C-alpha cells in the first residue's frame, strides 16, 4: 500500500510517501481498520507538515487510506484541495 502527500504536487513543493503499516516490524495489530490506518497516517503527516494545504494520492488500498486521511485532516481544519 502506498499513500502519497504533497503540498505542491507537480510544482516545487515537497512530496512525502507513507509506508504501509506493519512492513518494518511494527506491531502487526496496528492499523487493522481503515480508521486506525488513517489515524496512524494523520499522526505522521501532522509531524512532517503541521500546517498548510495537502494534496493526497494513493494506489489500491492506499487510495482508500488517502481518502480516510483527507477526511481526518479536514476535520482538523486542514485544506485538502485534491485527492
């Protein structure tokens, strides 16, 4: 799974990639639901980019994770202009 985020996709803005939960030996129980995955990614995104708009993209399950992350970001008042 992959979930990409950027503040300036196709521009000079930064781009980040999030790795699937559990691939590097973390707790395999973490992220069993899309809500849990979204919360894990929200914590990572907020740490990497605490403010400003974010454009998200994902492939396969990563697309679902990107959508969930967008919902959580918008609930916090963050701008997500494109998924």
